[in-house]
């Protein structure tokens, strides 16, 4: 589904991403790990269109997306989340969930004045968003401003919200950052459930390796802008180069 070939991203003299190649197959949960400053978040931003790659190729379903605008990439079925939840904090959880819905007729000037043209669609979107919140155990917080949710609930809302945009591949940047350990595990259980229920694929940056290793199919390890290892969790745990990078062992 996603293929990167020798991708580079530089900021002046700093090579934040220096020749990364990786792949995510349809239906996979793939982890991306590495020490702070290794280039993981920059790589996600480059894939999602926030940065234009300086070199290399990014393919989604064998079609190049490197250099496209974020909205164009989103329209092709790729969505992302951030380390800090990117929500509209004065809006309710339900209204946040409704934002990514595709093809909203009420947003078009030729339809907006005529309620009959968009009201049925709007009700269907509300029902779908409410079902997503229910799956995330957030139905009781549907009318709560996003600012009043706990950190873990914000993370769940941001991940669940992407479903309204009908994505096929999600890039998640530290989905459990700042979340209590018990809820952190719940977040990954929801990721696994979303894969099973919706056929989604995931590329996940995460520092809580003890949780990540329980859920991913494969992992890539980055260091100084490059991929230094790739394999299944058991293989990565035994990789001497990875142990040296993480623990100095």
C-alpha cells in the first residue's frame, strides 16, 4: 500500500531523513521506532504532505504522492495524527468527529440554502460519528467540549475521528504520549479493532515499546535519519545494533 524509496528531507545542513526506504502492506500494523531526534516525525510529515521530500519516491497504491498537498494526499485515503492532539477544543467531541466527512453537500453554496438537499446526509453523518464515539467509549462525552476531555480521551477522539474521512492508511505519531499506562494499552486495542473492523493499515511511531511490540506485525528502527533495522518484534529485540542505539549495550 505504502512504499518509500530512498526518501530524503533536509533542513539546511541537517539531513533529518537520509535515504529511508520502507513499506506498509495492506492490513498491516507497522511500528516506527528510534531515539529522540532520529527523524521519525519528520518522516511522517513528509509522507503526509506537510513537507516536500528533497529526493526519493513516496508511493501510495503505486501512485506517487511525494510533493502533493496534504488535502490531496488525504483525498487518496491517507490520514495522520499528531503527538499533541490536533482538535478544535471549543467544539464538542461530536462536532470534531464530524469534520472529516467527505462530500458534505451543505458546505456547497448551491446546496446550503436548501435544507432538504443536505439534511438527510447530515443526519446520516451524525449517526455515523455517534457510532464511532460509542465504539471508543466516548458516547457520554459527545456534547463535551474537546478541551474538557482527558488526555487519553483526546487521543482516542483524534484517532477515531479519522474514520469519518474513510481512510485506508493511518500514520499515528505517538498515540499514547502522555496517557496513563492502562489507557495506553486500550488505545492500541482500539487500533487493532479498527484494523479488523475497517481493514485499515497503520504506520505508528511509538516510544512505549512494551505496548507497541504486542500489536505490530513488523517494525522499522531509525537512527540519525536512516533505517538501521527492520523485522518482527522478536527480531528487533535481539538486534545488537538496536540495543546499542537504545541502551548503549
